[in-house]
C-alpha cells in the first residue's frame, strides 16, 4: 500500500540527491540503507533531523578575547563552564571567576551594542542636561543626561541593553538622544554632585544664629532647654552641614572636641585628621544634644559614654553613622563614624592586591573549610577586605552568616548577627548558635578570646569556612597570637589555611604628582631596594589634596599560605621569630615588599610605606640592605 502524501522523488530519481551544502539528502541516505524497502524510503520524508548548529552568536567573552583582556585558555574554560551550566551567562561567569572586572564587561557590552564606552567625571556633566530627567528616574534606570549638543541630548547608561529605558528618555525629553556607556559609579557620582549643589549653607549666618542662645551645661534642669534648642533650625542646619561636608570630602570620621575657649571640628581623611573649623564654645551643648537626639541617646546623661547609630540620606544615598560620646574635662567629645556601603562593595582587584596575591586569596576563599584570617591594626581596611571576599561568594547557594560588633554594613546575601555583651550575646554564644543553623561560611568580626578562637577552630575542623580578623603586626605573628590566646599548636596547624596581613597607604595626588629629589640619606637605601632615585614621585600639595600631596588610599598586603612546611614548624616551634624566619625563607612578598612595588609604580611614596609598616617595615628594610650589601 502506498501512502498518497509520500514523496516519489527518491524512487524515481536515479541520481543521488544532495542538499545545498553538498551532503546526501535524507531520502538518498535512507534508500542506500534500505534498498529493497520502498515504504521505508518514502517515510524518510516525514522527518528531517537537524544537524548540529555551527552558528555562534558573538558575546562578551568573544569581545574580551579580541580585546586581549582574556586569554584563549580562559576563553575555553569559560565555554566549558557555560556548557556545564546552560543557564549561566558569560558576564556572570567572567566576574565570578575573576577573569574580568566590571569595567571590562561593560566595555564589551558597549562594543556588542555598537556604542562608545566612556568614563565620565562629575565635572564633565552639565547641570542643564541633568535637569532634563527626574533624579528618581535616573537612579532607577541607571541613565544620566550628560550634555546637550544643539537639539541632541547625550545620555550615559550602565545598562546598554535596556532599550526600553532609552526610549522612555526620548519620550520624556522629546529630544534626539545619543547614547554612551559608562560605569554605574560614574552615574552615582554625577547624581551626588548635582544633588549636593542644591543644598547651600551660609555657615556664618548659621553660627551667628546659634550663638544668640547661651546654655549652661552644668545644670541638669537645662535638659529641656537643650532639647528645644537642638530642634531649632540653625542647629539642625549646622549638624547637616558637618555631615554632608564630611561625606563630600571623603571623611571616614568626624571629631567634635570641646576646648577651653572654642569647639574644634576635625575630619579624618585618608587616615589622617584635618582640622576643618573652630566654632564658639557656646554652640557645643546644642550640637551634642542634636546628635544625641538623632541617635536616640539620653541627652541628660553627660557623665557616662554613650554609643548609638543613625541612618541618614545625603546626596540621595543612604549613609549609616555610628556615634560615640565620651565625657572629657571640657565637655563631651563626639566622634561620628561615616559608613558608606559603596566603599566596601568592590572587587578584590580594586583593593590594590597584586595579581599573584589576589589569585592566591581567591583560591583561599574558595576552600570549603578551614580558617582564613585578616590581620592589621584598627583602620587598616580589614572589614572591607572581608566584605569584598563575601561578595565573591554565591549567597544563593551558600548559607553565609556573620557575627559582628557592631554590624557596620548591611549585606542582603548573608545573615548578620549583632553581638551584644550587655545581654550576654557575645561572640562565643552567637557562634555556638550559628553552628546549629547549618552554615557554610561563617564570618567573625574579631577573634578576641580563647572561647571564640576555640569554637572557630572546631567549626573549621567540622567542615566550615571561617573568616575572621586578628590584631597582629604581620601575618607570621598571628600564629603566635593564637597560641597565646590558648589554642594548641596542633589544632592551629590542622585548621588554619592562610593569613592576610594588610595596611593602607595614601596614594600620591594625580593633580600635583611630580618627580622629586630624593634626600641623600635615603639614596643608598632606595638603590638597594631596586628603586631608581630619579623615578621617585611625590605630591607637592594642591587644593585638590588639601596641601597634603595625597588623595585616596590603597592597600599593601602579605599573604601567608599555610603549607606542609609551615604546619610542621607550627608543631615544632611557633615563636614569632621562628615564624617570621620561615615566612621570609618561603620567598613570599612581605608588607614592605608590596609597598616597595607600589613605590616603583608611582602609586605611593617610600615615606608612606615606612609610616604604616612602622618598626616591622624598617627591620625588613635593614635585612634587605644587609643581604644585598
């Protein structure tokens, strides 16, 4: 029986049929396989199987390969990972594996969309153009107007594929639109700059209004007067000015200090205190009361220290302020710590780690169990490093929990516990509870005592990765510190994976950077360190850097990876001198070595490196000179 809808082409044709690519057609192949069965040959026309597709849509990985940002091996490894996880996209894989940074990925996206990638400074944007769109829309869509060229509005976006938002801009402005691509940070800086300009303070008038009322601080019954004065407009404006100006200047702390005849205000910028103003002393009680009210503290209590926290909106973004008051012989001193979450949500490569150290550190945070310590003095950037490490982890698939005192930054992808010793919730108790919460990653704000250290070691030995900080001068001395706390050497050798020691050095101001004549007493030392004296830079001082010659900070690091040699030495002799000797013999770069690299690169000065490494750095320098000599 012959089916009427079947083709007779294969039966009637005596020539083998080929498709357009020169391959045997399905009918011909079937006929050759079944020469005596006409029905089978005819049925072959019902189904034409598709061969493997050889077409490939060009994506971000291909662009980065062409740009030379990734190697052929990295490109191949990325394709293998995508094949194993079909739902993953190239951008996510590149960032997760550390093969490219956010700017590289954005540059590749711009190339795919046929757009120009451009870094845009706040001073390059026009206020006239910025006002064309609502600020909420700009932040929500990550599109900011930059300039107006005749009838064309130039806009910058960090999401070039969002064509709907671009069309929305055209509809709202009724203008021709030219699109460029820039990082999201640039958009935020432009928003901050123009929003801050809208808030103008006449400081002289504010101070004049505030000094009209004199408050006697020694009388307890004046609490009501203080509260009333703290709610008046001049006081509010002055406190708002102090906070907004500190954020604009990049300050990490605000110090309000009463003196015998005046009130002194200082900002800590790049780790160094700068005096910003001296105000009449009679302003001090109202200023302190206003800050206490903001932080929900007791304004009538002036004899005991108090701590509080408040969230404010400055320049359109949320800023957390940690407030501490301390009674002094002249009155209450107030210190306000400025916590900006944008400063910690950054990649490891942006912290200043050398590529070799960065790669090794990434390997350590990928280890499933053990202890990873970050050490250094207060203000050396330990929390930023730990938060950046947590940001590299997959919060959707891992149970990440932290115990902190205090919780400085809010992270959406992990569970954060605030330690509170007043109610008995210390680090040890919180850790014991966390271990019953099925954790994968545990971050401890600081290992302070034997009980916390012991629980951390137990957690590491039972299959958890523990990240924490420790106050030591260098990586090698951390081992001795754990022994001093009361942890047995064999437990340290079994649980400790690595120790990262770090410091922050100030970067040379780019606006006043120049080569300078090295002092004669340092010339021989620099030559022994491999630095050519004629290539040493410093900042002469300008308005941009407030005359200091430095703007911003960058980290210097030393990473001690605990291998079998170190484990043996920990069990035999865990003294500081022995640990430092073994570390030096391992050839791993020290803090001082990393600082010297940044001096060679023109990032910082030799004075900065010696300042932050202190005696340890100078001893390293003497050893280096002695060995080379």
